[in-house]
């Protein structure tokens, strides 16, 4: 497995690279955002460990750029800021997980393995609902004549919705089950990702798959 470590603290980057290498991963370090972006936009890495505060291009911008270009490689974001708004900013930028500095290498390793395992598990089956067909291995979905890529978190959210058809799911349920975060009523991360999925799944279709149930949450598909 190939892992890109994008971190400008070279001592920390080397420690992470060496530790991952000792665990059998092929890790490569990039010391600024521009170098990291150029390397990771090729899609040749299985995971990206990404610092937020970087020279040239910051981590949030880098992550947004990758997602906008259809790169779905899982991103584990690192930052010294541990406030809820900071974690939410990383997730809204397209990160799949978030780790606060300073951290124990064992925790980093556990999160790396969890992201790689999740990406592998996505490849075990396909999902369908009506005219929507999801290729979880390729991280893509097709509805009608439209084919689009999904990021890791978009796939996780869509998979969650697909396995609860017709149910009204609250923001609390979604953020706790999909993001594994304690619910914060001040965050809009669920709405951001619901909006992204709607643009991909529902734009141009007369029958939306994702509906808002006012005051309660969201429902995927028919009410049954």
C-alpha cells in the first residue's frame, strides 16, 4: 500500500514515514502543498496523510482541489487545532478522518489501517436502488445516463442512505453513524454532504432520491 505523507515538519514527517515503512507500507514524504497536490492528483496513492498548515498550498485547499478533480483517495487530515469548527472544516473539505496533534503513532497507524480497510471493503459488493447503480470498488455511481465519481465520505454517506431506504434519518444519526463524531447542533457538515450527493444523484431527474423531511432529517428513496 502506498501512502503520501504531506507534512512540512520534516522531523515529524520522517518519523511517520519510518513508522509506516516498518509496518510494511510504502510511504513517501512531500514537504509542501504544491508538491503534495502534484503527486496525489495522479491517484497513485492508496491513502493521503495530510497536514492542514502547509506552505504553498494549505491542506484544506489541497483536499478540496483533489475532490473537485474527482480524486477519491482517502485523506487522513492532521492539525494542531482541536476545536469542533476545525474538525468540521476538514471534513467539509473532503477529508475522511481527522487526527489532532500531538498524537501517538499507534493511533495514527490504527486510523490508517481503518481507512484502508474501509476502502477495501467498499470493493466487496455493488449497490442499487431503482435507476441508481453504485460501483463501490471504483467509487463511482450511475443514474440514468450520468456517471460520476464519489469521494470516500460521499460513498460512506450514500451507502448509509442506501441501507436505510424509506427511513427518516436525523442529522444526529448520520453524523454519529457516518462520521463517528459526537453531534454538534452548530455544524452543517451533514447538509454540505447531502447537498453534494443531491447535485450528483438528483440534478436533472424529476424524482429526487434524497428528500428533506422538515424538522426531522432526510429520507432516501420512497417512504414505503
